[in-house]
C-alpha cells in the first residue's frame, strides 16, 4: 500500500466517524448538563465531552478486535479536536502538546474510572467531572444518572455480537 493510499484511507476512516464524534460533542454541549450543576466553563465542557467519549470508547471496547480501528480513529478525532480548540484559544505551539497530553490523560482516567465503576457512576462523576468541589449530592446523582442512561442507550443501540 502506497503512502498516499494509507493517508487517504485513514482520512476516509476518520471521516466515517465524524458523525459519531459530532454527536458526542453535541451531547456534551446539552444545556441540561450545566443546569444540573456541571460548571458551564471550558473545563466543564471538556469534562462532559471527555466523559461521553469515554463511554463510547468503552462501548467500542466491548466489541473487541472488530471495533479496534474505530476506537483508535475516534480517539484520534478527539485529539485533533482538542488540539484545534486549544489553538483557537490562542495556546501557542510550544505548549499545545503538553495541554493535549493532559487532556489525553484525563480521557484515560475517565476510561479507567468508568470501566471500574461497580455501583453506578456516582463516584467517578464526583472525581472526574466535579473534581474536588461537587455543587451538591443531587448534582452528582443527576449527572451520574444521565451518563448511565447514555451508557445504557449505547448498549441498546449497539448490542454485542
């Protein structure tokens, strides 16, 4: 396979996942998250997009090898979006990589927290979305319930083979 075929083949594979990623971003921007208590800030919006992306990646992970490429491409799309967003905010080239690295670490943290959550997502939400200052137990419970509902809809829409 030539270099051009690999490059354009990857572009097509990524383009096929654009509607999925766009739906994740749209869901992360839903005002209901912010009415529920998620901070309506750049960090709060990142937290929601990362949380929803993590849940989709976990669903793809459940498919095993069949969804591995889609998982990689979705992660690459997330990285590209975060890189682009940082540049639009005026973050310079010298530190964009460091910021993107922290964002990837945050995404990985959510993957681990959500994967390990046994009794619902409340604890993971408290640590990964509200961090050290949850506005209330009700806010944590509401956001956790909405994320659990999202996770359950993913499972229903994409049943395991």
